[in-house]
């Protein structure tokens, strides 16, 4: 569920006044992650690397309170659930958008991820969870990328996590990840904390 809240009653009141009408309200941070454990878990358990990374994104975001509020159409909303959006190539060669509800249960998340992405790919239809605070993702795994910057617009305010192909080293596998967020939703310090938690979740994955 979501409900509108008065920005003046929140700690984001000043940020709302400063950034809600900004023509370029988005901020992008980039961090290189150690994804060695994700690769090992993926290979050992036969789970998609992208699914594991999406679950870690949701797990980390659920620990940062700022993710549960979002500016939409000049208003501020509070959400009680998170979802991860995945962009997939569909059977017609185009792309479809798929929202996957986040749950701490990685097995359930994996089942939802596999079924919902397969449905979107086969039917060439996008699916959306309007009552969830959706974290967008975009994986361009065809090539290694240092940084990705998405569209800077007030038409799309949701946070976005983006990456390319991971890089295999002799002892460690790394992946640069770009994180884009609306400045009303959070400040740079909150975003940096999210990225630190994300790395910890990757290292704790089993």
C-alpha cells in the first residue's frame, strides 16, 4: 500500500522544497563491488547471477528507511512494500518491464523472478506493481562498463541500480554499479550507506 504524506511532517521537508521542482533532480553514485561470492553462489546453486544481485539490492534497500518514501507528481508518498524492476528482452526482440515483489525469502524471490520474467518475455507485456516502491534495475551484460547514467528527468523519480558485465580477476570478481536516486528521496549519505549495505549483503549471501 501507499499513501500520501505531508512533506512538512517528515525529515525530508527541506529537501522537498529544494528539489521537487528541480529540472534535474537525480543524483548518480558509482561503486565497484566485490561480486566473487555472488558468482560462486550462482554457480553452486544454479541460480541466475542477475536474480541474486536483484535480491541483494532489495535486501539492502529494506534496511534504509528513505527507500520507503518517493516523490511522485509533485507529492510525497509513503510505501510499506518494495519491488525490484527488471528489464528483459522479450520474444519479439524488444524489451519488457517486470516488477518483482521483494521478500526476505530468497527462494520465494527466485520463484517470482523466474516466473514473472518468463511471462513477460513470452507474452511481450510489461507488468507493474503500483502500490510498491519500485527500485529499477538495468543490466547491460554484453560489455564491461565503468559507469551508467540514466535519463535525468522529473518524469521518472524511482531509484535505479545499473550495471554491465562483471570482471573476472585472478582472485576476485568485480562489478562497477551505478546508483541513481531522486534528491528528495534521500541525500548522498543515505545513498552511500545503501551501497555499503549492498556490499555486505553480497558477502553474506549463502
